[in-house]
């Protein structure tokens, strides 16, 4: 489900691809236009957060057309066995990062031993090039580099009880009257909750 390697005009997409791009943009719209968090937008749409993050990267790189699934590049060519594809991906994700030529030499040896079709260098290169960038960073550079480059959310945990509180409020159909008996300020129901301890307090305040 990668994005196209270069920007593709919407007019070059099939009707199905345009519909898919619009559906994926609808998932991102609350984040892009309504200041909702990406995690909230993904949760509301029933989409995994990692998938939404990938779609967001594709949208920022290629616009709406980047949200469409690209056409398969192996049409008309003999399909490689899934174990062989997984072998190519696994070898490419080793540390230190191997060269594509090195991966191709090892895969050629294994394919001949197993009786699998021997992939060309171009096929191996294409598979390696389309590996998920986040997965490549995690495998080659570690969790810290991955978190800095791809994690959009950071969890904060309070050091102790009452160190951090969350607050929310809602307007009420109650008003504070001025000295003339006229509505002056609307009341709000305010709830405060400790993030570390299951404790909450509420109050009605004006303003």
C-alpha cells in the first residue's frame, strides 16, 4: 500500500483509485482541517493509527493522488513465491544495511537451492525500494530513531498523584443574574481529574 514514486495527476487515476483517495482523505480531514488529533481521527474511522500516519505522509508528499493505491508493477511478469519475497525483505532489513547487490546474490543462491524462480536484480531492487520507510528506519537505526522520525504521539505520565490534572467543561442552562435581575454570565460545569490517581472533582462556575 505504498504511495507512487512520483506525483500523479488525479486525471491519470482510475475511478476506483480516485474513490479510494477520497475515502482516505475523509479519514484525514478532521486532522487536516478541524484541528483534531490524528489518533482521534483514525479511531473515529476505525483505521489503525500507523495506517493513518502512512496515509498522511503520502498526502503531504504527493497530495490527494498520493492516497490512491498505485498499480502493480509486476503485471505480466511471473509472480515470485511469497517466501522468496519475505526472504528479500528480511535480508534487506538486516543490520548493518546490506547492498541490494548483496541481497540479490544471497537470494539467487537460495532460490536455486529451493527450485524457485531466480529474480532479476531489478525485481529485488523494486521490492527493497518499496519497503515501508518506517520499518526500514526501525530495523536499521533502532527504536529511538524511529520514534523521532515517525511517532506523532508521545505519552506523558504524571510523576505522582495530583501532579497533573485534566479539565473539561460544558455550558449549562443556568445564568448568574446581575443587580437588575438580568442574565449576566452563563454557568459551566467543570470537571477536574487527576491523570495518575482515579480521583475527580467537579464544580459549577460562572463565566
